[in-house]
């Protein structure tokens, strides 16, 4: 069900500093992109086999503000696996006893594609995003 890792998302307190760190390693670093409907500003680091997504809070009530409060120097926030069919993925998670966050229905994610998140307590403490490609 999860053939490919789409991205690793890292919450960072300083987007410019984090971008510079990756650029210094020769990585392909995007310009910052504000996603107000998701409460984040993102920078994409494109590698040959996956992406790193740097997340920084945008506006009030950002979903990553609490994470940065607990992890002031930043940290890995979630992993994202690609799935062919988000409805199938949702059903499969249910069969495995893994709760889906929110109302359990897929949402439009930061890349404009359907996503859902599995509850970290049901996934060894890791927040996992599933994205339909
Ligand atoms: Co993500």
C-alpha cells in the first residue's frame, strides 16, 4: 500500500536559516510558499528520491505552533507515504485498527491532493500522512 515516501516534513523555527543549511549542502531549495489555508509557510527541498518539506507556522492557530512550542529547535513533524487510492487507504487503516485524525475523511493537503493523517498513538509515535498521487 505504501510504495513510496513522498516527503519528510520538518518543523523549523527559522525558515531562512533552515533553507540556507540545505542550500549549503548543495540541495535544490524552493522559495518559501505561504499556504494560509493550512497555517504554514513551506520550503521544498527536492532530492533525487524524495522531498524534505520545511514547515513554519503562518498566522494564528497554526497546526504546527504547538509542535514548535514543545520542540523549540525544530524537529521531524511527519512522514508522507504515497497511496494510489485514498479511500482504500482509509479503509485499510480502519481494518488495521489505526485511527484517522479529524473526521476520518480525506482532506485537500498542502499539495492540493487528497490526504489523511493516521493517529501517532496508533503508529509508534510517528505522525504519518497518506497522500493520493
Ligand atoms: Co506533508
